[in-house]
C-alpha cells in the first residue's frame, strides 16, 4: 500500500493549498472566493476531486468490524505532525492542513476517542 501513502501524503496536501487566484479573490472579491468554495457545478474541479479522493481513501477499511481505517489513522497522524511543525509567515500550509482535517470530520465522528482528540488538536494548534 505504499502507493496509497504516496497519493495521500505527497499529492493531496499540495493540491489543497490556496491558489494565487483564490488568494486574490479572498483579498479583493470575497463573494467570488466564497462562490469558488461552494460551487460544485464543475465536476472537473481539482480541489473537489481531491477532497473526495481523500475522504474515499480514508474510508477504506480492512474489515467491516474495524470502524477506523488504517489510512485514516496514518493521515491524521501526518496532519498532526505537520501542524506541530508549522512556523512561518505563509498561512497557506496551515489552512490546507486544517482543510484536510475538516474533510475527515465525519470519519472521526465514528468513535468518541477521535472526537476527544480532535477537539484537543484544534485547541492546541489553531
């Protein structure tokens, strides 16, 4: 499964970074920025496709009894590590990490343990 790790770690997070156009819209046309974030009409939107891929991969379980995917556990661990090492003036990487974290909220809601740790992580790193 190293190919899945490569996809999750090396490809998905950079694709969640805010683009130059999004940064421009954020500063100069907030209505356009919000429209871009909620517009699901373009099925070829790279960010939307990337988001769905992250959620799908993190939902792959080995058995029906096992409610938590090992991919979810590893990806959340990566997000926590990356958030701990965030320092710098560019807020885009932290925003991308928080975006990825938010995408997985329904996956984490399956266990009380994840819910408890999620709250602590948000309080610590935000």
